[in-house]
């Protein structure tokens, strides 16, 4: 099975037809998809100007989408290396307690569903790397907050557990991301529980 880098080379390979390069990009998302596979694909297509069902897209647009994905992946891999180094030092120093950051990192290891979204069509409009940077900073700060760590909105609705939902939790009504419970203040979580997801969110 080809790895992310080998697939990225296929996306950039001018000797391959556009359909093959598109397939390679889709397979990249099996290795790294911060919003989940479908939402990350929709995000990349939207930003690069590709129709999600286009089987013969402009190769330059495919490369633009790949470049954004690689930028986010590089940031995430650097974070994972820093996190692993910190945990090794903590264990060496006898610090064994696992906190909220450790739990979040364990669930997001590998780079899939780091910032799950309310729907495949509801996600932040900014670059993936910007979203990851903001979420990592919020988690590492360790201070419960009243606003979305991605877009700053203070409006949340509790997304119930359903077959279509990525997970139950507080979904930002502005950008659509599901914020980790540990990053929000108790009163913000209570307000989100009172505002159950009704299927209507603000425009991204």
C-alpha cells in the first residue's frame, strides 16, 4: 500500500491523466484527513475550485489542494514529534498522569478526525494548517474557554449521537467544528446541551 508521500508524487506526476491524479489525492486522505475523509475532501475541493464529483479536474487545482494538505500534515507531524518527546521526558521524570491533552492526542494520532466537523459540508473556510494551529494552541493552553478555538464564535449546539454524526459533542454554530469537551468551560457546555442541534448553522 502506497504511503502519503508516494501518493503525493502521483498527484504531481504530469505523465498520469487527471483522473489518476485525482484518485491519488483521494487516497492521500486515507492517510491524513483532519476533518475526516469526506469533510476534508469537500474543504480541499472548495478552496481549490474543484467540483467534488469532477472525475477530470484541472491538474493544477489538484496540486493546489495537495499543497494545502501537505502544509497541514507537516504542521501535524511536527506537533506529534514534539508531543512524543515531551511524554518521553515526563515518563523519565516519573510523571505518569494522563491529562486532557494526552487523551485528545491519543484519539487523533495519525491525523484523521483531528477536528471533526458537524457535516461533510460544514467546515471552516480558512486553510487547514491555520485550523490545526489554533486547535493545538487551545489544547496546549489547557484553559477552558467560552469561544470556539477555531473561529472565536460563542454559539454552540450539542450534536447528538447519530449514524451520520462524527461524534456527539459541542458543535460550533459558526464554523461547524466539534470542539473537544475539555477545551470548553462548563457553563458553555451546559448552554450547548440546552441548544440541541437543529440542522441549521450559520454560513461558513
